C-alpha cells in the first residue's frame, strides 16, 4: 500500500490519468508482478500494461543464487541482517553477485589493479553498480524463502495483502526483457516467468550482454544485438530457434510496443504546475548520495 500502490496513485494524480503503464526491474519486477496478481484478485484495473526488465517470477531455474536458499544459509543471512539493524548491507549483496561471476567481477580487477598496477578506467555502469542497495529483512527473507526456495508465486501459494495471488489471473499486456549473459536473472528463468502469466498479449525480447549493460543500452551506443520472436512457445530453446537477430539496442522494439499500448502523445508537462508540489530539481539529491 505504501510502495507500488502509493506511487501509482501519485503518478496518476500528477499526470491527470486514470490508468498507467509500469516498469519493474529485477526484484522490482518481481514485486510488480505480485502486485499485478493482487490487483487482478481485487478487480483493480489501474495498470494498463507492464514491462519487466531482468525480472523473475518463476524461480525453478533461477541459477546459482538458489545455492543460498537452504536453511543453513538462510539462518546465517538472517543473523547478518539482525546484526546490521534489520537490513541486508549493500556490500553483502554486491559480494554475492560478484562471486557469481568471480573471473569478471573480482579476479580481473585483482590482476589488473593489484598485480599490474593499472588504475581502473572511469566507467559509468561500474560506478552505478558500486552504489549498492540495502534490503529490509522481512522483504529479503520472504524473497529468498518463499520465492527462491519454495517458488510460491507460480504455484499459487503466495499471500499478499490478505490474498492468495495467482499470476494466471493477470490479463494485461506484458513485455519481458532478458539478457543472454545475465547471471542474476538467467534468461531461462525470465522466459519461464513470461509463461507463468495468464495474459494472451505477452512479448519476450532477448538482449545481448548481462544484468545491467543488457538493459541500459541506449541505441546511440550501437552495441550488442537483440532477438525477437512474436511467438511464445513452451521453451526458451524453441523460442530461440524461431527468433530473429537485430543489431543494436532493443529499446526501439520496446518503444514501438509501448506506442501500440499507450494513449495519444501529449505536450510535455511542467512538473512545477502540479497538482503535486515539486520537491527539488531533477535528478534529486538522493540520487547523488552513495551507499
């Protein structure tokens, strides 16, 4: 109520609309998918269409992170969060993700920086990646135990806001993006998630690169490729066999999808005109504070 729903209410109030399109990235996409199922159970039709970046809902093939969901690890993680005041420290999350790709994210820097004495080059994505996020204990433990460990979301067992939610009841248009080299949200896992919803309007797009660079890939960079297929067969392997490769960013494909599922273009709004009071100039001071 104080998270996704509150943000939806305020965005619609500011824009003067009665429906909205949403985007969820990684665990934000997991939360968004759960919210869609909760809204479907309540008959709430405020969301018109949703896009998921590197987001998982079916955790049966969630990759190496499943190693951290047995009760031995969960007890240690819970104790760590208690010691940290009820949150998972951002550094702990970063260390876990880095360990999944140790050759690229740990040892390459050890060799280049420590052994060879080279200074790391300035790189915007690495700077962003180094600004870690803390996770509240209740959210993180539920995420690991109920979703990763027990896969309750796709089994129709997960309870949210007093409802046992069912992804199969979500009927709105959905766009799923996955990346070929994503070690956090593996492409097989994202594809299974796309198959878990009840919508008949589901688009799956596969991008090159990984969890961050595969998503944040502006067309001007002309980097990587992406693959599209209008069909959504049973397995990712079947999808790939019929997919078409396109050079460069997947963003234009997504933009075209959004145009078909959005309202008419309108002049840019002046945020200061309200009705909500402006807090401070963009991008906001909180964006500039490092963890």
